[in-house]
C-alpha cells in the first residue's frame, strides 16, 4: 500500500509467498534523495553479484574458457560422462543375430567357423575364418551351456566333422551395459539433488544466506523498497475491508492514538526475525491454506512437512506482543479447512470476509477498469459503469476486469477506433456464456429442438412472478451449450420457498417444451436437471423447507469433495429422497400446466428464434406482451432507497489523516520535479 516495503519469501520444500508491507517514516525531499541514492548503489551491488553469478555462460559467449567456475566443471564432467556412454553404445558393433539352424547349415556345414565364443552363458558368437563372410561375427542365443554343447557335438558328428577339424569353443564373461543403464539415471538424480542442495539454503550456496545446513530456519527474504504500484485508491468494491487494512497501517504509524485508549491491535502475526527488524510492518501470507490446513489425526506416517511448517508458524506467532508493531495478515478462499489453532484468540484475532461486490461496488470497480480504455466520446464513464453494474450481478472484480478487457479485444477485432456499449454487451455475453460458435453445424431437427427448448425457458420465466427478468435468448451455440439465455437476477440474499419453486419451474421449462412439441426428451436438459436437483436437495436438507422432515439442517458436501458419513439415519435419508422427488414432480407438473396453457406463445417464440436466432427483450414484448409483473432493470431502480447512487468511500474521523505525511512528501517531490 502507500509508501510500503515488501518482504517476499520462498520457503524450501513447500513453496509459499510471504510479503511484508512496512510503512516508512515521514519522508522529506532530502530523505527521498538519500533513498534514491542508496537504492541506486544497492542496485549496483546486486547487479555486480548477478554478473558474477552469471559466470560461465557470459564468459563462454565472450570466447573465454571458464574452467575455474565450479558449475562449469560439474557440467562439463556430466556432459562428458553422458557423451562417453552414448558413443560407446552407439559405435560398438552388435553383430548379426542368426538361428541355430542357420549356423549349422551356412557356417558349420561349410567349415568356415574359426571359433565359437560363449558369452555370459547366454549367447554364442560365431567368428568365421577370414574372408569367408562380410561380418566380423554373428551370434545366436542358447538356453543353457550343457544343451549347446550336446547339440554342437551331435551336429558335428552328423556332418562327419572329425576332432581335428571341429570348431574350438571358448567361454567369456563381459558386461552388456545393462548395469550402467540401470545405474546412470540414479547417479544423475543424486547428482542433481546434490547440486540443488549445494546451491540452496541447506548448502549455503548463493541461493541461501550462508551457514550451510544450520541456516535452514533463516528466511531467504528480500526487501523491495518504494516499488508498490497498487494504492488504496486503485482498489474498489470492498470499502469495509479497505478500512480494516487502513486501520492496521494507521496503528503502525500512529500507535499512540490507540495505546492511549488502552487498545491493542489484533494479532492477525514471522518470516519472522526479518519482520521484527523492519517493524513497524505488515506481514502478508497469501494462500495460507497451503500450510495452515487442518492437521491429520492418526497419521501412521508421522508428521509431514506441511504440519511441521504449521507448527513453526504457530510458535512464531505466539512470540509477538502488542508492542512489537508487527501485524500478520493472511489470505485464503478456503477458511473452512484451516486448522482451528490458527483461529484462536492471540493468533488470527480478526476475520475479514471479502465477498462478491454489490451493485455499487461493481460500479466502482467498473470505473477503475474503464479508465485505460478509449471510449466513444458520447459515452459517460460513470453512466456506462452503472449500466454494466446492473447487468453483471454476481460478478467479482476479476470477472469485471475480464469483461472490460474482452470489450477492448472485440472492438479491436472489428477495427473500431473506440470501445462502445455494444462491445461491452458482447463481452458480458462472452464471459457468461462462453465463446460464440456460429460455425457449429446443427441438424434441422436439433436446431428446432434447441429453439423450442429455449422458448420453453423464456415463456415460463415470463409468466412466473419470481423468475428473473429476461434480457436475451439465443440459439447460437456458446461454450458447451447449444442455446443461451441471459437473465437479470435480483440483488437478493434471502429467498422464500415460493421464489425457489418458481426458479425450479423455469429450469424445467426446456425439458417440458421438448415433451409437449416433439413427444420425446433429449440430453439437452442435463444441466437444467442438475441445477433443479441441487436446489431441491438444498431446500429439503439445508434450509428446513420440508414439512415432513421438520426444522432441521444438514451440511451437504461441496462439489468435488468426498461425502462424509451422513449425520442422519437411513430412514431419514429415504424420507429426504422422497421429499426431493415430490418437490421436483410438483415443479414439473406446474410447468407442464403453464406451458400447455401458453402453447401458442411458446410456438411463436420458437418460430421467431428459428428465424432470427437471437431475440432481445423488445422482441419478447412484441410476441408475448408486457410482462405481467413489475421488474427493475436499471441501476437507479436497483439502488433506490439505499441512500446514494455511489458507494460510500468516506473514512472514519480517526483515519482521516492516516497517510498525510506520505502525501505531503509526494507533493513536495512533485513540486521539486516541476521546479527549473
């Protein structure tokens, strides 16, 4: 954040990032100049070290032979060994393999055998007399030496070869290279590990901080000063979380303001000796669930490295007190799997939840990401940000950044000089539905099925009060789907049983339309059925909306997680399944009745989709008439009654001047830069 140090650590074994943000002392122009000079000299030293470390490669490029460099010598020896082995196996003459019958008829019977060599009791080399054959030798396999000797004796006797003319037989033992081939990979792996250990923190090489194996507990952190590009003013859509972090920084800058009132800063807590050296500072550990996962119980294999790291983290955090002026922050998107010891008072005392932004937060985020874009001169950035915020419920900051970037790409693809509203609409459709596939070929009967399927969804949603308003429906394939509908969900956090039931009916509209108009069902409703099933189970198991089951709630496993032992009996499980089936059947029957009554409207929408492929809301009003329920679709309507159009970014009185010194120093520096 503003005027900060960053401490970044990579730990051997489990890799993790740890960043320490340290607010500096009040800066003046003189101190800024001194810091610049110090930074320049330090950078020069680092550069010299890097040039020395680059070593043999840069010297080789200059035509030198860096035999004094250890890394170069190791590399040369390794390459020479590999090359020697390769050349040995590549250039040696393996000879030609023949059969026993071939040996008897073409060599033994013709009397051209000079000698036979039995190698390793596995095969026999046949050396012909000079000039009798083109090969130096040929060979054949044998089952055993005894069998070979008997067969050779029998063959020579049958051929009438007497004792003086019989081929001599010698026995030898030699390596065929298989042992070397088995050992080489192991030697290479051991050599590589030794090389890594020598260069890493355990070996005290240049990757570590010296001290060999005794430096294992030292951090390999580096401090980067005055190199923070993201400021608080660049972060939007999470004002409450920003205030929490500002409060930590303000405590480190102005501890007396809090200590006079008897307050202690929450220890939200070492990389750790270095953090103390640079106090006051904030230490940030990203993805703490990588090392802070719940410890296993009854693990027969003993402690693994992750558990050892967690234990060390807990011990170090207990070493802080409220006067240390070091605050530890951590980030994770899986707080449910963290070890309970991390969340106890005295460690991570405060939890800050950052969820998806609301409509005002999305408008603020859009304003940030619209700044670098070249918009049409007639477009107001504030008005566009509000319009896009109303169209993107559920979007996170990353989704909004992706949508803005996608809009710019679409504008460039069409050689447009500026980015306008239609490009943003296409970008949102791209983010929500996936890439449009206009070239995907559908058979006429498939296209008709998709059209009436989407028409069923649209008509059911149009005539149900609690369904989301429809913005657009299309039968152009997008992503993995063959059809696509864009709705405008409400900014809503609590749902009634009736609202959830209407949503289930809308999801079943496509399947019911297929049944009504084609007398058959297809696989196109698979995603709809999955959502309906999940919604039904959530109502029965989690939300206590079943009269038969009563006011109980059980936890359902998250997607991708293994289902643990059920906290209820088999009888309860059977009752849950019955209630889910009954709920889905009721939704199906209601949808069937609605679409049977509105059959003509479904047919109108289906035919128009086959004709135009894409229908906007105006087309739906033309075909079905105005929607019989009040709906909100503009930013102003959504934020009505919330106090203001924009997000409240005001600071509490105690944080009004939290960064005043840094701002004054920045203004003084800018004034000096402008001075002649």
